[in-house]
């Protein structure tokens, strides 16, 4: 079974689907940071230096193992010459 097949099967479970969807905003910001970092041809270490944090914090964030503060996200955005926008819908 491929991961895609497993994911499709797992998403049929309503409780699993709700939990998966609840993580969507976190995954979106992670993908956006990774894409911006790659676009600027920066390593995690370079981003960490510019954001005045440790490379391990960047790694944990990008892997989804770190629940970032707004302050952390602002530092990352600034280091990437981006603007952080948070909206409620």
C-alpha cells in the first residue's frame, strides 16, 4: 500500500479526517516557509542565523515538531524578507 492509498483510506474515518484538517494551517505555514527558504537558496542554518535562532529550531519547525509562537514566525518572516499575515475566517 502506498502512502497516498493509506492516506485516502485513513481520511474516510471522520475522527481522523477532523484531526487531519485541524492541522492544515500549521502545514500551510510550514510549506510556505520551506518554499521561501528554498526560493532564496538558503539552508536551515542560514535562515536560523538571520532569524537569530538555532538551526535545530528551524528543523523542528519544518518537520512539524515545534509549535511556533507568533514572535518566532515574525522572526522567520523577517529573515526571509516576507510579511507575516494572520487571518481569522
